[in-house]
């Protein structure tokens, strides 16, 4: 029997997630692309509804909230074409099992690691257990790493591309056990609009990612931490819009940091839209019981702790507006 070409075999294996749209997108159609960044406390969960009908979910963490219900409401019966886990910390995948159980997932992608928990609860082997559960439910699983960066998620013509964002090699801090610096980023380009996710990458991994192309919208890494969103990263990415997924104060991790809000404000520009609570710290001390202050913010910056669920829409023209 003649073997199938690799592309055809992948398409059969992966189903709709492994195939591009039947007809390539055209930018002049100006179809909408929606980004939902959910208010999930000190955690991260986002849904990107692509203009070709596919759905990409980036992380599924949540505190005292039902991520799977939020996804069900916005997906309206459609499958998750790609479930992308940036790194195995429980604030980024605590609802993964419920999502696998309650929704149809066509492709699981993560960094291939087992990870741990930022709250220091026992979580060794969490990544492996969830990959095994995905496979048991018939979901294809891929590990996207510096040595194997390919993602079987085809573009829709020249108008839409979904691309992993990785360092050439895992950083020293990643290899020494800093799970945040093992984050795998994801970039989505739709005509003149782009969205960049970087998980919880900190400054060392940010340096290892470069050079990065400018992106229209940045999902701010590491919940607005003082150790992420460095000036170097923001000079390269030059976002016009940004969203921070973060819990309401008090926050034992001092998220978001005032200096990060100030750096974002300088890059984003635009008129000020009131202020946001943020911590005046360089390094967080859980024992210090710090109190956040008010920091002015651009009207192009949304913070889930203040704004709740944030849904932004673009037609590929380089502009996002809140729905």
C-alpha cells in the first residue's frame, strides 16, 4: 500500500486543526478576529476566535471561576482547534482536565515538561498526566520545544498564520527549574493585526527570544510582573494594545508591578484611562504585606482585575476595539 504524504497523514490524524480553511482568507474580506482574555483571578486563560472559524485557546488556569463554562459560552458548540499550554504551572492549566472532559479538543500543544506549582503544592508529573489524559480521549498531542519547534496548524493562505515563539535553546534558568522561563510563546498574524502570547516568560527568556518582530497586541507576560516586560522586549515588540491577566489585590506575588504599567504606558501611548492598582516593588516579598498604589494607565491597556473579562476585536486592519 502506498504511504500517504506527510501533510496528508497529518491532516487525517489531526482533523480540522491540521487543515487550513477550505478557501484561503483574503484581507479585503475584513472578517472579524476576537480575542477573549478571561478574568480568572491570579491565573491565565484566553480564547482567540480566528477569522477562518478555528479556535485557539491559550492556557486554562483559573481561581474560583469556571474556565470551561466561559469557553462553552463563547465557542457555542465549536471545537477547540488548538489548546496551547505555555508552561505547566497550575495557574495556567488548572482547568485542563475539565476542558478536556467538557469540550472537544482537536490538538494539544505544550512544552513537553512536567513542571510544578507556583503555590508549591505538589504538582510533579502534572504535564505528563494531562498529556496522557488528552491521548486517552483521542486528542493528538505535540510537544513544541527549541529542538522541535514545528506546529501542525496550517495557515489560511497569506492572511493568517499561527507561529510558535521560542528561544533557540532552553535558558539556564529554565534548565535549573524556573518553569516560567520554559514558557512557549505563540504569535498569531492576521493581515495587519497580530497578537503575541509569552506565557510567564521572564527577562532571561525574553532576551533569548529576540529579535522579535513588532506585534499589534501583547498579552503581557507573567501577569505584569516586575521581572517581565523588560524595556528591551517592549522596544522590539512595540505593541499598540496590551492586556494583563491578573488577580485582584492583595496579591502575594505583587502583580502587576507599577514599573511594568509605566513601561507599557510609555510604549502604548494614547490618552490616559484612569488608573490601575499596582505594586511599587522591584522584587516581591511575600512577608512584606505590601499595599498596591494607583498608577495611571493608557486607554490601550486592559487589566482583568479592573476590567473583568476583556473581549477585543480586529478585522485585520491593525486596530483592536473592545466589544
